[in-house]
């Protein structure tokens, strides 16, 4: 596994508050968290996509803490599109990776699993730090990503937050709504 530095968004990836929020989660035994894998499976089925991941993005790696349709548990930063969700600090929708001017040469586009569509939603800590993503991934392009699809992905991401953070996530969500 390489330790390639993140290029354009290194300041966001390396933000100390964000990394502390990621580190606070890294002590959990995610191999035993079948609920996160079940959520990834359900989300993939809902989107009729072959892959769904729930990721944590550190300053060196992307760890898949919930996954469906993917064998890898962890990859280098430059081998995952989830870094784009953290770098852009918001949702990412790439309907056809092979025609995207910035990402068509990405390792997952030109090599296995030959990703064509990626839609990811930020996974926020209760304090609002972007710690990773919930993403649906397909090996065929998406022809559309509707408002209903966006709402469904947001709901899956909110469920992931609740599974990871419990009552802290519920409290933070309630405070943000007020």
C-alpha cells in the first residue's frame, strides 16, 4: 500500500480536527460490525448497484468500515474516490467516470473494479467533521441521479451516522435542525 500524499486537497485531508474525529472512530472493531455491511448491502440493492461502501478517510488510507460488493478493507488515498467527498467537502456525483475530465484516469476507472459511476455523500461526525463517505458505485454509467436518489443516499448516510455515533449523532442532528 502506497502512502501517496493527496495532491490538491491535502489541507482538507490533513485538517487536524477532521483527523481527530477519524482517529476517535479507528478504535472500533469494524470487522465485527455486521450492521454497517448490512446497510451497505441494502443501499446497493436500493440503487441496483453492485458496490456500496461506508468509508473513513484518514491522511494516509481509506478504510471501508461497511461494504458490499468489494473485497478490499483498506486502500491508499489515491486509490479511492471517497477522498473526493472529503476534498470537495460535499456530495459527489460522477455519472460516467470514463468521460469525467478530471477523474477518467483514476486507478479505479482504468483498473479493477473499472468504476463508471460514483455517488457519495459526506459522513459527518457529531461535531460536523467530514470523516468519510457513504457511496454507491457501479461498473456501468448512471443515466440519471434524481432528487429521490439524493434523498435515499442522504437517508443511508444518516443511518450510518446513527450506527457509528449512536445518541451523539441523534443529538447533533436535532441541534442542527433547530
